[in-house]
C-alpha cells in the first residue's frame, strides 16, 4: 500500500507502507546504526519520534523476545530504505513487519533515506507524519503543523513503570553487594542487567517517586535513567534529584545526565538534529581516550550554564564538542550523555558501571 511521509516544511516522500496501516505523528530524526533496530524500536527514549534508519537494509535478522529494551515499542513510526523480505537468524521468532503491525506502529519503505537524512542535517529535526490513509499532502501538512513539538512536553510520564519493582534477572556467578534504586524515566533493560553484573540488587521506582521515599529504601547508590523528550519539562524529577545531591552516590545516564545538570542550576538546549546512533566518538578529557558510543538524545546540557567550579566536564563529543559527561566528587555523582549499557560493536563504555560500584564501595 502507498504511504507518504510529510515534513512540516512541506517536503514530501512517497513510499510503500509496512507495519500498521494508519497515521503517526512525531519528530523525524535519523539513526546511523547498522544493526540494533529492535533495541531502537523498544527504547523508551524514542517516544514522540519517527526514526529514519540511514543503513539501507533493515529487518534482515527479524525480531526475537530476548533483545527488547522495555515492555513494548515506543517510537511513533519507522522509516527504512528497504525492508528485508528475508529474516535469517536462528533466534528470530517473527518479522519486523509483523512486529510493528502487532504493536500498532506504521512504517514506510522505499524512500531515499539518504536524501531525508541530508535534509534533516541541513534543516534540523522537524515534525512529520507517516500516513497510509490520506494522499492529500496539503491536508497532512496542516495536521503536522498543528501537532505538538517535543519542546516543553513531559513524555517521561508516558513511558515509566506505574509501580516499583525488583529486577529479578541475575548475572551468573555474581554475589550482590549493593542496593541500588533506579529512578525510572524510561529505563532500558540492559542498564538493569549491567547493574546486576557489577553486584547490585536493583529496585526500579517511577520517576515521580519523591526523594524521601527513595531514601527510605536506604540505597547504596541511585541511578538516574535515560528517557524521552525535553528534560526541562520534567520539573518534578529535577526537584527530586536536587534533594538527593550529596546524600548518596548517583550515576546519571542520558536524560539522567541532563537532570543532574538542571538540578545544579544549569540549563539544557535542543540540538539541531540530535545524536542518534551506535558510532559516536567521545573523548574522556582526563585520559584522552576515545570511546565509540551509542547515543540517543535531542537535548544537551549547556556546560557554560553550570554554576560553581566543583562540577567538571569529563567527556566531550568529537562530532560537535558538546558535553558528554559530568562529575562532582563533593556531591558524589557522575554522569554521561551516551549509553554505556549498549554494545554497538565495541564495549568501550562498560567500565562506567564498575566505576559506580567503586563509588558505592
């Protein structure tokens, strides 16, 4: 069936639909990963976004129940150059097409994804719609321009757990030593697996949990998770983090990193087209070492806005020199803007979980 992708500046791409028929609105971004589409689809940080994959062939190894990163897919729509007609992997249980249809997510294939990526790089991420219902581009454009942007919208409340829970998946041969509370803003399962790997008993609590409730659990450490959308819109988490600073060791990942920046009194800003992919080089300032990292964020901490001299920038993005890490030994926290739990080929950033364990020890 014919499908259209219409951007808010009036640009139109025509292709074929897959997944669920219908319409989906969201901010259109591109992801430069070659593999990992299942992890991308189930990453809560993609709530509110339509993801364009720059790698031309997607779906070739199907979908399996082991590689999901949360309880369901969260992105609004999926854009690929070519949807593979063959799924060749012994772990595969269904095709990508079947998976998206079952989870009510529309996709579009057969468009020039390189042209779309270049357009977004030049013009910036923008709102868009995938539609199989309506071929009237003017009507779709009107709908897109009336749809909400990500700025100022709290998407965290839409993806978090509703009740606290204990992560029961244990790392083989590891004896738990530390009690860690994970403040769930849209946490990925692999973060919880890595915490277990370094000897943590993990309890996950919703993002709207108060600081007093968290401290009643007597954690050895707190992890602030990744999550979707504009960090400045999630004021209740910022306030909770501010009240926790200096009380127990804190490790912030992605949105958690941004929450720490805001809690300190700093500011965040929206990137032109964000960082989305599994091949972003990040340099550790102290050692000069470069890690190849997995990233997914559209906002960034303005390092110049942070007050005082105790908080240091520890990592920098080599693409655009934005802040990729913070540390404050006095307030007992460190954070990174990228995803150390992801393994986009190398495992360059896995050491950060060991660093968190050492902090708690």
